[in-house]
C-alpha cells in the first residue's frame, strides 16, 4: 500500500487473516489489528472488504501511524 506507506499481509494457515505493518527506520511496527477472512470466533460470516476498510481507517488514525 505505497500510498499509505503501509504493508498489509495475508496469512493462509487454516484460518486466513490479514494485519498491517509499517517500516520505521530499521524496525517493522505492528499496528496490532487483525482481520479474519471467512468466519469470526462465533461462526458468523465476515465481510472482509468492509472489515478491511474499517481497520485501515483505524490504522490511519492510530497515534503511531506516520
């Protein structure tokens, strides 16, 4: 996501998930937000695109985002 200077990743390991990172000097900062793709902990379907947009908004408002 070059327009935001962010890295998002997708992990595919049984339960797929995405999280957000940013490189600051020589360190990778983890914003601590995780979006699960498929179902939530209660077995309800997750609208991944909607959750992605909501989480990206949180990252951009995070005090550690630069």
